[in-house]
């Protein structure tokens, strides 16, 4: 045991003396490690931010929301509305049919409102939304006003008492640019005589949005509703899946490449250092020092330098994170590390482990060198 301690102490002093004598070798390994770690973590952060940005876009559109729109004009009384036409798919989706009419509306602050009329068939889907607000004749959706705020609204020359709702996720994008007033058909039936712009929202429940979209398109084609437009997040969802596959492949490929480079650079330097000190290593082995302890000495040095390089790369990227990705065009809200931290310990380790594996693999040449008989080296 005493021999082990003395040998370990000597090897530690040997590491320190070599660092002082040849700082270039140490700096070279640190520089390579920092560069590789920074590139790998930067690429991972970019892919994570791109994925998050796409997820936000999908959420704004509604990840499981299918939107069908159609303008109903001259034949408003002869053609079934979208809400009636799409009832056949309500076994797999919640249907919300809203009709935008041309009635003039504004609130007590003088802001113009879009007027959407809903019928009794939409009440079940709106029950939770309307039930959470104070009782009122009409309801205003305006994200800029406090929820539940009493508000006087003038619609088509008549005043109504309303309360403010905060739109659910599937409706937020419609009230983003202009507030909306939801009016029951009992009040707005007369405004439908001249036509309307109908929006039917289908909130998918079964988890198979493409199947729902195919069924809706088949119904519209069968009924010859060629002017109806279907807005579906299918393309964005496919893009998100593709991005995640690319992210996984890129992380694996960059990790393998980084590990190979570390193994080659660290291994080459380790071989040179071992060649210069193989006589001392053989002498230590002749005194009883085990070969694994000498390998551990190289392993500790390599892993220490790799860990230091990773920490330096993380510090550098954290310092430049907002500036770099703002230049790349990402939204400022996505760059808040409280929302998404690409440099968390779990994510950093996901890439740094490849460098650690490369550092360990760099020891194989030294291990093969230590297999030579002591007598042959000391001759």
C-alpha cells in the first residue's frame, strides 16, 4: 500500500513538472477540447432552439386543431353551414363553429371588435370557457385586458354588457391582432341574412390528426365545397419530427467525430510523452509499481483536461448565447435560459461524454506500450 501511495505521489509530481516544462502540450489539448466542446454544444443549442421555435409555432396554430374556413354569401340559406356539415366527425373531435358577421361593434374604449356568432350546437364546446367568466350577454376576447373585466359593448347600434375572456390556446391566434366579441345566435341571428365568414375548429381527441384531416377533406370534396379552406398543422408536425430526427443524428455524428479527434490528439501527445518517459515508467515497474497505476495517471490527466475544456466552452457559450442566437434571428423570448437552457448539466453531459470516451480511448497506445517487458526497455 505504501508503494502505491509513493508511486501515485511521484506520478502526480511528474504530471505537474511536465505541465510546467511543456505548457504548449497542455494548452494544445485544452484548445482542441474547448474548440470541439464549443462547436458540439453550439450545434446542439441551435437545434434545440430551432425545435423549440417550431414547437411554439405549432402551439400557436394548435397542435391538434384543424381549422376549416369558408365564406357564405348569396346562398346562405340554401347551403348547410360548415358546423352542420362536419358533425359526422364529432366522434373523434370537438367541433366549434363560429360565424364572423359584418355587424359593426366596438367597446367602451372605442376599439373595433370582430363579431363572431355561435349557435346552440357550439355551446357544449364553449361551456367551460363561458362558465369560467361572469354571466353576461356577450363576451369579449382581448388578451390585453384583465380576465373577467366588465365591459360595455356596442354591437349594431345596441349596447350590451359583456365580460372579458382570455382565449384558450386554440383561439388565441384569432384574437391576437384584433379583439373579438362572442355573440349567441339568439342575439345575432338577423345578421346572418347577408352571409358570413365561417370558421369551424375541430379539436382532435384521438391523437390521429392526419386521419381527421383526410376525413374532413373527403366530406368537403363530396359536398362540392371547393371554396372551403382547410388549415392543418400536419406539415409543421412532420417538420418537427424531421427536425428531431436530424437533431438526434447530428448530435450522434458530432459526438463521434469529436470523440475521434480527442482520441487522436490526446493519444498522439500521450504517445510522445510516454516515449520520452518510458525508461522512468519501466524503472518504476521494476520497483513494483503496477502498470494500471501508470495508465490511471494518464487517464486522470486526460479526463481533467477534457473536463476543464468543457467547462471553459460552457462558460464561453453562456456568455455569448443571447448575442449569437439573436444574430441568428431567434426570438428574444426563446433566448431566456429560464425557458430553455441548452447548457444544463444533462444536455452538456449528453455531448461531453463523447469527449470523455475519446480521452479514455487515447490511452490505448500507452497501454500497449506498457505491455513491453521491463527488461527490454531498460536494456
